[in-house]
């Protein structure tokens, strides 16, 4: 009946009216909208009669996972270029390795520069000899420095005994002064030898080494040039058809590129070797004369001081008079 329906929906109507009263204030408007969405909404007339029923549903919102991977479109052209470079590098390394093995086994031919390579061999030999000279000179400088330290210690001991032994004052004194002077003079020579060593090491580790790095680049370019040369020669000996002609043209182009690179590095190395030979002569000329001058100065200064020192000692002995008679003479 009509009365039964009214009684059935009365609680829902009262709930709706309560929500309407709460929605009169702005702060409850949002809560009212949330409460009404997703449930059956009952509309009533002023006479509390039901006129319609409607259900409102929220649209489904797609949810993204928090750690969803992002797909980035790569540059296909860049990847293709990189792949081509890797492929070209692999082929070049294979050819060079094959060329090196064939040369070591005595089966392959190699390009020889009859003017440059003997000079490089001499330069390697000179580098080894200069390294040996530098090591020996440094050893001499270290030993000479230790020797001067010992001389100074000995001179101090002589000085102390000269004071405490009046009867041998002159003898201890002349030796003390000689050892101290030789110690000081020896340190000057040790410093001169160390300077010589440093300049030789600069020549070895910088000037010569820079040229040797270029020589290594030249050798690598020579091996690569010979590898492409042998490859071209093998293709020229084979048959000519539609498949081999494009390969032959490509091999000819690669060979020409390697030849130009090889000649460019060879010319640079030839200039460096020539400049190094001139610079080596100048550096060694100056340093060898400086070392010899230091040795001469050390020897002359030592000789001059010792000569003057012995003269002064003899004068002091004469001033002291005749030696006192011995115990046996007195008895």
C-alpha cells in the first residue's frame, strides 16, 4: 500500500534531510558530495513522497604503478652508425693481427723504410745507454754525498782531539780542516752530478720518449698499412666478376686511406728524429762540459786548499820549537 512504502523509505529520507542540513555550511559540502556519490539517491516532494530513484557511479580512474618503466625511443641511426664502427674496427683488428702473426712466422712481407728505421734503432740503443749513464751518475752522487757526511763527522772528531790534546794540536788541527773542506767541496760536486743526472733524465724521459711514442704510432700504422696492402694484393690475384669487383674497389679505397695515414705519420716521425738528433747533441755537449768543469773545480780547489793547509801546518810546527826530549833521553 502507499502507507507501507512511505514507512519503508522514511529512514533514508531522514538521512538525506540530515545531509542537506549539513550541506548548508560550506565545510560540509565536500563530505556531502562524497556521501551521496555511489549510493541510491532518493528525491522527495515537499509532501515527503518519492518521485524518482537514480544511482550515480564514479568513473573508473586508471591507476599507474609507482615504478612503471618508461620506454624511451632510441636513435636508430646512431645505433646503426655505432654498429658499423664496431664492425669496421673488428675487421681492422683481425687484419692487423693476421699481419703481425705472418711477420713473426716469416710468411708475410713488411714495408721497410731504409732511411728511418736504422735511425730509430740507433735511437733506442742510445736511450738504453743514456739510462745506464743516468743510473750510474745518480749512484755516484748518492755515494759521494754519504762520503762527505762521513768526512764532516771525522773532521769534527779531529777538531775535538785537537783541543783536548795540546801535544798533537797541530796534527789533529790540520787533518780536521782538511776533512771539513773536502766534505764541503764534495757536496758541491755531488750537487753538480745530480744536476747532470736530472738533465739526462729529462732528455730520456721527455724528449726521447716523445719521439718513441710517435715511433710506436708509426709501427702501428705500418702494420695496418701492410695488412690492407696484402688484402688488396690477394684480391687482385683472384678472379674478376660481379661479386669481387665491388670488394676490390672498396679494398683499393681503404688501402689508399691507410697509405696516406702511414705516410703522414712517417713524415712526422722523420722530422722529430732529425730534431731530436740535433737537440741531443746540444744537450749532451753542454751537460758533459758542465760535469767535467765541476770535477776540475773540485780537484783544483781540493789541491789548492791542501797545499796551503800543509804549509800553514809546517809554519805552526816551527813556531812550537824543538820537540821535547823523550823519556829515555832524559834518563
